[in-house]
C-alpha cells in the first residue's frame, strides 16, 4: 500500500473517511406485451412452447384462445418487473401479489 502524501514511512497515519453523493432521475418503462399464444397441450417440462410449437408440433394460436376447454396462455413481455416464482415450475409463489390480465380479440 502506498504511503499517503504527508505520511512518514514506518509511522502510523489516519485515513479520513470520504463520501460523495449525487441525485439523479431515471425512467422505468412499463411492461409491454410482445405476444400472447395459446396451446391446447403443452410440451413436456417447464416451457409450454418450444421452438415455436406446442406438443406434437402444433402451432400455437396467436392472440386468441377458445372460450371453453383447457389449455395454457403464454404471455411474452418486455420490461417485466421481478415477480417471485418457483424457478423449477415457473409458477408464481403462493404469496406473490402479482397477476396478469390479457384481453384477446376485438370489440368492434
């Protein structure tokens, strides 16, 4: 360690603590929906759509889903905030205060 200016080799010296601060502002963009896809049957594992396909190579429906029946909607987002979830299953933690709302189709 270098001897500070004004210090003497072999003699103790006191370092003075220093601090700096600055104020700044920044923009946090809102989440943006990039795609909404529906599969009647998912691929095995955590990810429903693999290489753009549902199970058995079926192409997912884009921006639509049936009114009745079973299946899974996958919503792809940009700027998604951190949401507590299980990394193995992809499911939200039971106590996570998060929800996703998607409106599909047109009202006109």
